[in-house]
């Protein structure tokens, strides 16, 4: 953080030096007329600053000697703020009582003012202080008209800019009240506008507003600090932060109006206040607040231009008419205000970009959601169709044994002596019906998580051996070779009865779909923390379009080879294995066979 402050201060010093140097170079490029030097204007619009005033120890006053080649050439004296009257031949040509802090006046100097023998005019300054840095300039009559016109155009431009920026800020704030900095930007630029309007009114003779105008400069300097904090939501330490509230700002402005009446004249430029706003902006830059460097640049430019006038007594430089015009027209405040406006534009552009990005993202999300809804709707419809198909198969499988049982009972009624012949058929059909009902009931409970699994150590080697041997009856009956291999014996946590049920479903399913003379191989091995039980058959295989559906609860494999089972064996097996944190995968080649691989986590030994 310390490095950030050092970097920001270095940037500020670099900018202030560059700005100050450029302003000094521009200021020094303007013409200066020394006392006693022959006045010979380069062109009629050139403005000359007065320098080299002559001190008379007897009258204890300062004088300036204007020497011309032609006393009939119309000249004009332009002046702004002067502390005391200026005389020519004992006549007041510039009266301090007529000055306006934001206005220039001009007085024509004709041949009647000059000594016709020496072509000389003596200006007498009724002040014991060296007037070298006063805002007094000499030019031709046409040059004076052009200079005053330039001043009023500059004043009007600055007044219009601050008014439009205030209107711009208010319009944004009324439409976006959550952005509080817009309110303070509007107040700040509005205060600059009122300051300029007050100066115009004072020049028009409205002297009753003079006390208000005299405080306007200090208030605008204080608002510089306020806006520098508000633009980045900077907090002051402790209770001082209350000064940034609306009531706090009003209190601060009122207190300042009282305090500044006691300040010495040397502090009336209030440049020290601008350094408080600079400090607030340096803090914002060090905190990486967006746009802080932009405002720091604007305030630095404004301060650099002001400092040229402030340090001119030390540097013994005259202040050119251009800098005076910029100061009197309040143009020094414009760079900072414009940078504030540019920052607001940048912030709003960023918010618009974020809104567009969010709108685009929302549209994309809606499209994805719509796609998912369509996919889910299609899946539900497909699932419903599978469920309906399965239920039709179940109803068919239930109706067939019932039909056979009814036929058997009717034959027994007609031919009682055939009871022994019909009884095995009835028992086989009843067993099938019982098995189908049991599977349906178990599947329903597994779906609703109503089957409570036991948790115990289950030796997988002995379980595979036990289940495979139990299935030998089925495989021998169908003439299918059944064998098993235990490469790695391992132990898992689970419900042994349900795992046995899942293994048996997989093995009997493989036997059912293997033609006579084929084989089914069961193998147990482990790798890492997982056990792998594979069931490989040489059966008919599974069609590719059926591979991702064989574990569906309401799906039956297509094909001609069917067996007398419920069709729920694989779905029950998968549900049991998944509830044991395992999974079942399948690979198949049509006409060559299928491999089911069952994975279960094992207990480290």
C-alpha cells in the first residue's frame, strides 16, 4: 500500500511540474512593456503587461512612464482588480472602487494625457506597494475592444459549460437516484455557475450580493474537496465523515463563511484547500478506484494554472492577459469539472456494458433453459411411453399365466384324473407370477428409497462363488457353461443379501441371453480402492441403440430372443449397486457377446 501512495504522489508531482512549466512558458511568451520604453505595438491586438515601475522616494509612490512615437495613436488601458486608484496627470483613470473580481474595464488614453514635448504619459499608483503584478495592460483602442470581446466570450463559454454540466448531472440524478455522486457533481457545477452569475450581477451594480459573491470562491474550493471524496465514496476517519453528509456540507460552508473573514489576505487565494482535494484523490488512486487518475489529472491542471499566478511575486514574472482572462472567467475550474463529467460518462458506459452483458447472458440462459425444458419434456414423454409399454408387457405377462391357470382349472373340473398332469404347469405359472410381483414391489421400494440396506463387511470372493454356484442350475438347464475366477479377494461394506441379488440378476441375465453351447464367465479382481466384477457372455449381444437404455426401469431390450423374466433384473441390480456407491458399465458386440462390469469400493487391508 505504501508503494501505491509513493507512485501516486510521484505521478502528481510530475503532472504539476509539467503543467506549471507549460503555463510559465506560455505566460512568458506574451509581450511586456517596461517603464520608459517606447511603446510600439507589433500589431493592434497585442496586449502588453507593465513592468519596471519607477519608485519616487519623495512622493513615496510608484510611477510608470508610457512613451509613444505618435501621441495621436488611440491607446487604451485595460485593468481588472487594482487595490488603489491609478492617476494620469492628476486625473483618476482607473478607480479601485469600480473594480469587479470577475471583470475587466478599459479607459481610452488620447493625446490630452501626453506631454507633447516628450510624448510621455506618467501613470501614478496611489499605493505604497510595488504594483508590478497588478492586472493592468496597455494596447491600442482596437486591441482593447478585441481583448474585452475575447474575455466576455471566454466568460460566457465557461458559464455555459458549467450550467450545462450541472443540468446534465441533475438530469442523470433524477433518473438514477442510487448514484449519489451525481447529486454532488450537480451541486458542484451548479455552485460554479452561480459564482459566475453572481460576478455578472455584481458588475451590473447589484452590490447587495457582494457578501455572497465574496464567499463563493471559498465555497467552490470546499466543494472541490467534497466532490473528490463523493466521486469515489471516500470515507473520512471517525466522526469527521459526518462532514460529507448533506447537513455536514451545509454546516461546513456556513462555518467557512465566518472563518474566512478572519483570514489574512495572504490566504485569500485558498490554494491550501485544493491540496486537500489533491490528497483525497491521491488516496483514491492508491486504493485503485476507477477513474481516480483522471480526476487527479484534471485537478492538477487546474492547480498548476493557479500556481503560476500565486508564485509570480516570488519569480518576479508578469501575469499575461491570457492567464488573467482565464482566472477572471473562472476557467481554472473547468479542467477538473470536465474530468468529473468524463468519469461519469465512463461509469455509465461501464454500467450499460454490464447491463448489455447481463441481458445477453440472461437471453442465453433462457435459451439454455428452454432447451433443457424441451429435452426434459421429451425425456418425460419418452419415459412415459416406456412406462406404458412396460406396463402393457407386465399386464400381458400377468394375464398369460392367469389364462393358463384358468384353463388348467377348467380341464381339472372336466377331467379330474388329469390333476397330476396339470399341477406342475400351475405351479410354474404361479412361481413366475410371484417372481414378477416381487420384482415390481422391490423396484418400487428401491425407487422410493424405502429399502433399508444393512452395513456390514462383505467378502466379495465368497459372495461371487456362492452366487455363481447357485446359478449353475439355470446354466446347466440351458446348456450354458458357467465358470468364475477370483483373482483378488477383497472386502466391501454393504448389504450382503442385496448384493447377492444384484450379482444373481446380472449372471442370470447373461445366461438367459446366451444360446445353448455358449459360456458365461465371472471374474473378480481389484485395482486401487475399487473391486471389479465382470460378467462376460457369448450371447446375442445388445444393439447400440439399446446400450444406453438397458438399465431404464421401464425399458425392454429389442430383439427376438426373450426369456421368461420380469425385465426388471438389470434396473434392480443397478439401483442396488448405486446405493452401495458403485456403478455398472456395459460393452457389447452384436453376435459375439456382452460384458457387464460392476465396480464397488473396497475396504483397505
